[in-house]
C-alpha cells in the first residue's frame, strides 16, 4: 500500500500575527474558548492589557466554575527572565488562581520554575506553560493552529489521592467526571471540562455571564439550569424577561414546567429544571447516581437544544 503522508511544518507566530500585543493578544482575547477547551475549563470576562499597578497584564479573565482570576502573559520567541518577572508580578497583583505563560519556546530553567511553583507555591494557584503553534502540511500554504501544554499543575489530579478532598468533595468530583464523559458521548463536539470538588459544573451558553449548569441543591435536588449572571443587573433581568415571554412555548417544547427565579438577593436570575433525589451526594446508591447521570444528560441535551438559539438571538441584539 502506498502511504501518502506529508511532513508537518511549524511557522513562527509572526507569520500570522505580525505584532504580539496588537494582533496575537487581541486574537486570543476574542478566541479564548480555544485555549479554555484545551485545558478543560471555562474562561469568560476576558480583558486585554489590564492595569496591574504601573504595569498592564496581557490578558486577565475569570474561570467560570471556580470564579478564580486567570492571568495570561504572551511572549514571542524564547522565554526570558523579564517575562517571568512580569508573569509573577501580574499573578500576585491579581491574586490569580490560574497563571498561564504562552511562548514559542520555553527555556528548561523556566519550565523548572513553573513546575517548582506548582509543587511548592501558594496553595490553589495553578501555573501553566503553553506553546501556541502555527503549522502547515508540507507543500500547502494553509495554516493551522494548536496549543501544546508544556507544564500543567500536578494538583489537576492531586486531592483525591492525597486525601485533601473530603468524602463529599470527592463524590461531587467523581459524579461530574461521569457526567462529562456521558455528555461528551451525547454531544461529541462539546469539549470535556475538568470537574472540581464542587456541587456544580457549568459551561458557557454563548453569552458572557450566562451559563448552563448541572447543580446539586438543598432539598435535596439535582437540577439542570440556565444561570444568568452578567456584571450588569439590568442586563440579567433583560435576558430573563425576554426568555420568560417565551415560557409557554419553551415548556411545551421540553414537556415540563420549569422554575423561573429572579434571585434579587444575588442580582442574578435562574431558570431550572429540578429533579428530587433521595439524599445527599454521599448517600446516593450506585444505581441512583447512574440514573442521575442519564437524567442529567437527557435533560441538558434538551435544555441546550431549546435555549441556545434563543440566547444567540438575544446576544446579537
């Protein structure tokens, strides 16, 4: 058999984005979902060139599921001490939970610094070294793009093995690992998130500050919901009211009555489909957990199918 295989060629970032600050940082800000999906997290509220004292960080954002600040420092070429100093200054100044250094080439000593910080640095702070790559197939002028994760925090998987999670936290994390795997099979183009030890898991609904989620509530109950929590209270109510005007049609499409909650004490709004459960996450049997995963996949699939086009129309207004 004649295997027709071509070599991959790598190009510097300037071949696509001439200027790091004006072109690449702006592009990354507008396409932050590509980086988020590579890491299995959700990033929103992305701001470029945000002030940190007398300096400005390339990108500052927020991780949706934890609420932690994300700081990103971009660098063309090979890493240097100047950018390492900036990275640490911005991370400290913003009290970042996620600190990301993007560069075309990482010196071994700088990789070692980030690995050391992940091992011995402040608890809960996660450091990443990420190589953005522009590639093409030999003989083709078409360019492709990908992220290569060079360094990531060990605590991505720590916690469960070292006992730092409680039984409840471990149960939440394991449940949502199963949910993510099941929902990824239902929707192959939906990218896998990395569940944490929390009672919820959310992902973007296409508008900044608006997200779909699976949530365990007191009651006890488990729900599929749309949580509307932009930084603007009036915008939250505007989105909520626009959807509520379609309540009859939405509930007919889904075949269930939903709970429409304005949540004035939180300046947010929520639309949810709850399912009563027989106990807390640690009290559920294996069969009950399996049922909830199946219910959560089906309910979210229908929820997303109905709400996404409505939100898309609102986002364009």
